[in-house]
C-alpha cells in the first residue's frame, strides 16, 4: 500500500502524533503479513483493512519513538488496541489519514490518552444525529459558542470519542456519549464533565480536550 509517514506535535501541546497518509486503492492483502493478528481482519472489507494497517503503522512508529521496537498493537476487547506493558496509546483514522500517539504510564496515576480525527459534518447530518451526541443543554451551548453548529457538533462528537479512548482502559466497559457533557467550548480546548461515575472517575470530574481544525477536518486530543 502506498503511504507516507510523518509526525508532528499536536498544536498547543507537546504530545507527538504520528500520521500516515495512505491510498487504500493500492492496498494488497499481502500488506497485512506484518500484522500478527491479520487473521482477525480476514472478513473485513478492503477499506477497513487498509485503515487498520495504516493505524498500526502509525502506532508502531509512536512506540518506536518511546523505545519500544517491533511491537504491533493487537486487537482487544471492544476492538481497543493492546499496548505493551508500561505504555498506552490511541489510534484514529478517517478518509485516507491515520493518526496514533503513545504515552508512558506513570506509576500510581490514572494515565490515558485519546485522539480522534473527524471530517466536519454537513448541516443535514448534524441536525439528524445531534440528539444522539448531545443533550438539550449541550445543544444550546453549541448554538451559542460562536462556531457553526455542524463544526461544534463534530467537535463535541470527536471530544467524546477521545475521552472514551482515554478512560476506557480504566473503566473496562463500553459507555456512550451521554456519560459526559460539554460544558465549555473555546479555542483550542473543549471541556467535558462526567454526568455519572465511570470506574475510578467520579460524577462531576472535568476534562480538557485540545482540538485543532483545518476547516474540513478536526482533531481532538486528551491526555490524562
């Protein structure tokens, strides 16, 4: 598969992110031979296999930067990546882009990282899915935040996805968008608050999620 690997520090943070731009039309099944868990993907469509490969390529580079060589994250519960002991990370992809980032755990702390990239929704899609992403109070906040509603809703969606990825390893179960609510939107951060306890996290705990947009896509990042 034709791809290009780059890296960057996420804007306003020092978190290094690895990016793979790929052409899914050039994917060949033999490209998966580098993945120990390739048989888990045998039933997936070509696009899905190409995305997965690109994400693992980015993750391997992120781990290599941390000193972990030749480790390919497997597939765990709820399809979450399996990271090596002492490290945790996050992978995301949309279109022909995959991103990954990794952090080292800190003993005695609840460490986690989540990253998500999304194409900004159009107005029609935003209106149709808003009810499943935000509650009425959040929707009012989004309308008054100064961003176009589709952008604000995409940002809320993405921030909650990143939060899920960062917390999941401690919570140990699936939770949906209603578990956290948007309480503030500014640039370059959006604030979320838990509306119910999740594992070791308490109702009312707040989290700041960094974000960046090029007008067509936006990316969110949270590091605990």
